[in-house]
């Protein structure tokens, strides 16, 4: 017999059995027709639990009829519902969507003094979570605690996982904190890892750290390998390399790192700028018993491409294919972007052709890289032709594509064409974002055409964005006229600490070098000369162990360099709107040479609590260096360090420029060493700046050394490089070498510009002057 029906069919007299059947049929018919309205008083009917269960399990009745009968039975003073009856009705309500009736029944259950089994509670919890009613789900847990129901860890964990997957992170976190205060509760790995991943993806850094610390304090809880990998990745992505490496060391003491661990470490090292160390770990990984997968190759290729290690990136790309792994769209995009940045335009275009021939899916991002790369490498016509061709085909064009082209038109001063493109952009359904709007505003200001903002407003679909920008501009102008300054008159904008020539103090690392030289192969990694004696030579990762010990022993790592360049617009979120606008109007004022107004703007908004970013500082420092205000530029560097704002390649470029203008090019090489130590890299602009500064200081041998290093690193010299080389060698009287660089420039297919013409005129005069001097000397000797 089925469970729950034994009482109804218990052998009795034929009369009793027939009476029960008739009563069941009568009640069922009445409930179907009119509910409980025409039922007699409950005490006049021989109610039993078995009769109730038959009604509740009847397929002929609607859920509302069953619930109504259940409540009607409660009116009888002589009848009391059992835990099984409550369990059946709760499951019916959950299955049929009558969850709003559950709270009243829970109160009724508490009044009857009974408690359903834990499985029923779990059904209730799951139903409320699936319906998105998270507060009611948490109330279920409170009722369970109040009634003393058995609560197992699995039940709590399933609720937490469900909350996380429904993106209810605050509820999940508060519930977890409450549970962790209970000494008997030990959370599962799955629940902890799910919450840690969700917090990292949501960039909830404070909450992640709080939860991490709480777990570490919990007795009896030890993270599994996935937990370690998640935390290593998260802390590294937030620039906390020390904590990532500390976790790696702790993890290695109790379990063997897996490939995911190494992938996380490689990602972290590349993210904080330590690509040199990442390459050493990469070589070590291949001999550690783990086989790199497509994610490993993607991480290391992206890191090398971003840090201008193009030869390394290309070599690893080829190795990936040789090992039977097929590069995906992201890998191709990263390498193509790196080749464009290294001025290897032909190589980038050839790689794109290979990508399409190999059948790798191209994306809008692929074409955005191509168009932007062509623009940045002086191939504007080709970039615009590609853009027009894509529009005709109706493929691979998005809002970012339009924004790239609008920015290029603004750079060329073609404001009318840029506005027409914005109109077209809106008509095609793409949203004009803050990057595009600010680019247009800068050009509108340059041309003095503020009346064109009305035309722009007619074509911006986001009704709040442009009005907010213009409102911000009006408020800014009012503040500039009557600044609510908190500073006393003649107070320096930046605190003064020393002079610019003391630059080495701000970027000097610990006395001992933080990182050894790049290791090219595993034999070197494991060689006793490169790895100290205190590192286990039998370890599967001696270099990683050594790096970990170095960082933890110094206990001073902070991300002093960022691989990512500072951006004018940080993000599209409301929280960054003020600094985005400050950066925009700093660009406007500084482009007009109005440094005092830019400083006033900076002062007002920093006093109001707006935090500057690297782009803000670099913008001001650029003008200070151009105008020869080197001590003020030094003060900006000091403030960047105090506010833990990582420098980028543009910051170091400005440092080299400043030293060159001050006649202290002798410090350039030392600054460069420190840049590399902090995970920095040299791009085309940095090489050009170095060559110019050293050349003007007469340090020609160093100029030639950096030029060879530039070519050896896989970066192609551009027209600025060759113009500078020809000029500095001509001025140094090394005319043959200057002519050699001219020939090299033409052989490389580098198109001369107007500066080249001026430089060649100077070279021609110097050659003629030298010829006349030689002729004069020969004539005197003949006499």
C-alpha cells in the first residue's frame, strides 16, 4: 500500500468502508462546485488525517480547493494537523505557485506546535529562491531556527549558492557572515568559491577582502585548490601581488599547484607589469609536469603584446600552433594590436590575412584594432576606406568603430565631418558615448564653435548624457569665476619636496634588486648561479619560489607601473563622471596653452573630493615640462606616489623629456633601468624620446645602442625615429652615419614628412660645408 493511505483502507466493517468512500466523494464534489461555503461545521464530520490526505492528493481538485479545505479543517477544535499534513500542503503550494500562502501556514504550524521535516523546508527555500523572493527564503531559515528544526550545512550552502547565482551578493554575504559566527558551522568549498568568484567579478574589493579574512579566521576551514586559485587571481588583478604570492607559497606547502594556478600567476604577473618574470615562469611551467593550454598561451601572448615584447609574442604564437593548439580570436586580436603598436603595419596586416585564411572568426573588435592601427600609423586613408567598406557590407561596425573614426576626424580638425558621422551613428542605432562626446567637445572648443553643441544635442539618443555634460560645463565656469577654495593664498598646488633632478629618489626600489635577469631557458632557471641556495633545487618551480621569497621578504611591493595607459574617460559609470569631465576640460585648457586655468580647475575639483588619475597628472605634467617648470613636475610625481597612483609609459616619457631639457640626460639610462625593474616597457615614443634627449646631450654611442635595442626588440622605427637620428648625427658632425640612417629609412619604406625635408636641408648644408672645409685644407696644403 502507498504511504499515507493505510489508515483510509485499514480493514474495517463494510459499512464503515463504504461510509468513508461516500464522505470522500461528497466532500470532493462540494469542493469542486462551491468550495467550503456549503460544508457543514467541521465538528459534525468524522474528520481524520487519512481523509485530509486523500483530499490533498485528489487529482480532481484545484490547489485552491485543497488549501481551502486544509484551512477549514483547522477550524475544528478536535482536529490537529500533523507534520506530514503540513509537508503535503507546503509541497502543493510550492509546486503550483501559491507561495504567498506559505507565511500564514507557517504561523499556523507554529501554533499547532509541529515541525515539518528538513526536506520540506528545503523545498520551500528552493521555491522562494527560484521565484526571486529572497527575503522570504531567509525568513524560512529564521522559522527553522525558531522551531528547532534540523539545519544541515548542505541546506545553508545551497541557499547561498542560489543567492549568488541570482546576483543577490549582499544577501548571500550577510547570511554567510552570520553563519560563520556559529562555531559549529563549517562552510563547503562550493559555496565559498561561488561567492568569491561572484565578488571578484562584481569588483567588490572591500567585501571580498572581508569575506576572505573571515574565512581565514574560521577554525576547521582550509581552502581547496580552486579557492586558492580564485584568491590568487583576484588579489593579483587588484594589484596586490604580495598577497597573491603569499597564498601561492601557503598553497604549495599543503598541495600541488595545478595548471589553473600557473595560469592565474601568469595573468597576475602580466597584469602588474612583471612580464619579464612571467616569461621566466612560463619557461619553468613547461618543465613542471603541466602542459600549457590555450588559456596559458593567450595570457602570455597578451602580456607580451601589451608590453611591446613583440618578438616574444610572435615566438610563443608560433609555438602554440606547433603544439597543435589553434589560436582563437582573442589571441589574434592581441598580437595584431601589438604589431600595430610596434609600427609593424605590414606584419599586422599579414597576420590578419592569415587569420581569415585559417577560418578564425573575426569580430568587430578585430576590425576596430585594424582601423585604429592604420590611423595611428599614418595610414588614415586606408583606415577610412576599410571603415566605409565595412559600412557598405553592413558587417563588423559598432559604436566603438564610429568613435574611433570620429576621434580621428577631430584630430585632423574635420569637425563638420565628425558631426555628420555622429548623426549617421545615431541614425544607425548606435549610442554616442562619453568618449565620443568629449572628443567632439575638445575640437568644438579648439575651433570656438560652442554654438554647434545644439546641433550635437539633436542627435544624442541618451537624453541625459549631453545635457549633463553641458550642465557640468556651466557649473565649472561658475566655480572658476568664484572658486570655493579652501586653500590660503599663495599655497602651492602640490607640496614641494626637492627638485626634478632628484628623480631617482621617487622611483628607486629596494637596494637589492627586486627581480633577477630574464631567464631564457629552464637550464638557466635551475642553475645555481641564478637561484639562491636557500631555494629548493628539487622544486617544480624554483624561479617562482625565489620571486615569492623576494617580494615577501621586502614586504614593500606596490604597483608602481601600469601596463595600461591612462585614459581620459575612465568608465561610463556615474561615479567617474566628474573625473572624466575634469580630464576633458584639462585637455581643452592645456591645448590652448592656458596652464593657469587648468591648475585652477584641478585645485577646485580635488578640493571637492574628486580623485585624480594617472591621465590627470600626466596632462598637467606635460605642460609643466614643456614650459620648463621642472620642480612643479617633480611635485606632481611626488603626489602620484603618495596617492598610490601607478605611473604609466606616458609618465616615464615625460620624466625623460624633462631630464633632457634640463641637460641631465646622464640620468636617462638610470631612470630607464628603474622603469624596467618596475615592470615597464619601451614603446616607439619612449625610444624616440630617449634618442632625442641623449642625442642633444651629445651621447651618440648611447643613441646608437638604443636604436639597435629598439630594432632587436621587434619595434620598427618610425619617421620620427629616423628624423631624430639624422638630426642628432648631423649636429654631431657624423654625416656618414646620418646619410646611412636616411638610406635605411627609405629602404624600410618609411614615408618622409615635412620635418624630414627640414632635416635633409640641414644635412645637405653640413655636407656642403664639410666639402668646402676639406677643399680649403687641400688647397692650403698644396700651397
